[in-house]
C-alpha cells in the first residue's frame, strides 16, 4: 500500500499552537512538518534541520528554542512530531480498513457474478428484485423525512461504542473543570448525527487546551463541525475511489466468466 500523499491540517489547532510565534518560527515549523511527513523523521542536527527549513543555521537556532518543544526523539535517535505520527497511524488504519472493505466487496461481487451466470443471467450479473430495491428506497426516504432511524444510536453507549469509557472520562473531567455539564451537548451531537469520531476528537482537543479556553461550547461547536465535514469529505473521496476499483475488478470478473 502506497504512503498517504497528504495529511489534514487542522487550522484551529495550528492557529492556537502558533498564534504567538513569529513568522520565521511558523514557516520553519511548517517546513519541518512537511519534511517529516515525507521522510517519517528528521535528523537531530541543527545544520541539517536548517537546510530543510531553508534558512541559515543562525536563524534556525534562534527559532528552534520555540519550535523544539513540538518534537521528540524516536527509537532511532531522530526527531518526530508525535501528533503528526498519530495522524499517519490514523490514516494508515483507515486506508487498511478501506482496502479490506474493497477486498470483501470484490469477493462478494465475484460470488454474485458466478451465481448470476449459473442462473442464466446474460451479462453475468446477479438477478435482482426491482420491488425490493424500490422498498429500500422508500424506507431511506422515510427515514430522511422523519429525521430518525431505528439503526441510528440514541444514547452514548451506542454512539461511542468501544470508545465509550474514554469519552466518559473526558466529558466528566471537562464538566468538572468548566463547571458546566457537557453531556447535554453530546446529546445534541447525537441528534444532529454528527460523527462520533469527530465529537471524540473535539473533546480530546478541548481536554488538551482546557487552560486556554474559557467557554467550551463555542470551541467544541467550531472544531467538531469542521472535523465532521472533513472526515465525511475524506470518506466520500475514499468511497468513490473504492467504487471505481470495484467496478474495474467486477468488469474483469465478468469478462473471465464469459
């Protein structure tokens, strides 16, 4: 599997982290992140880091005092930004999951094509009931109109799944810290059908930056909504690519059966 060519830059987080930095510090930090994403790590050497940053060692040394806290040494003695590596791991897991879905989809289509061919379908496609498809469409339209679905989670245990305990600890801790109950806000997210992973991400970010935030709700609304949109867009693009791959694979299967 090829490496992901890009990573998501969370503008709100990046701004909060660097809003008191100089232009030189932000530019150097950005170039180091880009280099790490491409090469997985950075050399622990000021001269070489200055070359990567595109500036003189003197200018780099002056900025490094502010930037250095964002990097730690890995097992090989090279530098990494831990959060960027977590993003890499998250993308890798997502890509592996999508690849597994694609593999299962191809296998299912292969079985359908074989079954359809054995039952006399002229193009190798499985015979389908148009009435069942129409019923399914009606059901989907009904759910959208009513804004509810029996398959959609209605409480935190269903919403967060295996991340429930982690989410509960964060929400309870934040509620105590801000002296405001955050659980009703989580309930609103469930009703809005915001992604649970986006909500959990927002809660984690709020926990990390609690000391710089006075009112948690505007912060959560902004960051979670953006994360919800970003993840939906990324999934939509991945699903589109997956469908294209499955379509090509399916055409190959049908060609083999003819």
